[in-house]
C-alpha cells in the first residue's frame, strides 16, 4: 500500500538501529505467489537481501554509473551498514 500510495518503485528495509537489511521492490511484491491468497507474508519474506549500495562519500558519477550498469531504479546510500538515504534513477536525470 505504501508503494502505491507514494508511487515508489522500491523501498529500503531497515532494522530499528538503521542497519539496511534489504530492499523490497515492485517485482518482489508482484512476484509473491502467495499474494492475495490470504497468506500473511512479511516484507522480510519477499525482500531482496544484500542490495547493491553506494557509500555516502561516493561521487554522484559513481552512483550514476552503478545505477546505469546494474539497471537499478533505487540505490541505497549507506555509511557502513546504516542507511543514510537513497538515490533514485530519476534524481540523476
């Protein structure tokens, strides 16, 4: 619902301490074979674990190259394993 409401293609998944643990995307949700069958699945069940990230000190060019090379829509920005923000493909256009 959050993805539809705010028109996000993907969302980072974090622990209470801010540590990035995954990324849930439209493909993860739409590819869930149990969606709509009454099964109470969690984001943790369908998210992509160990997403591609970029360090907070990386250049914009490095982030752009990573997004282009990997075909990403969303690139989490981290320091260590803590999420600081995200860079979307649309941010770089």
